């Protein structure tokens, strides 16, 4: 089954995105430079992504988007419970 991805932030150099493997139940974060193929061994864990101090404004935007995504998912789930 192919990965499900969601863009977090992008600029002219590349994009940050979430990659989710539904079969393996594995989530990771990746930065892909435009014109380059994704390199799975360079993907980072969600924990590492959240622990890093943002290196630049695009990284900050991706972090903000990801934390908003998590908050929205948790809030939506709390309404169902």
C-alpha cells in the first residue's frame, strides 16, 4: 500500500510533509527537495521532529502546522468519546 502524505509547509526549495504507512502503522516527517526523490532512510520520527529547534522559517511553519494538525485531531476525537 502506498504512503499517505500530507504537506505541512513548502517553499521554492522543497516541502515538509507527514508520511504515514497504514500497513506498518508508521508515521514520520520528511523534507523533500524539489527535483530529488524521497530518501526513506532520511525521514525522521515525529518525536525527533517535535524536539528540534526550528532551523528556519519554513521549518517553523511545518512545526506549527503539525502541532495544529495534532491538536485538531485530538480535539475531534475527544468530541466522539
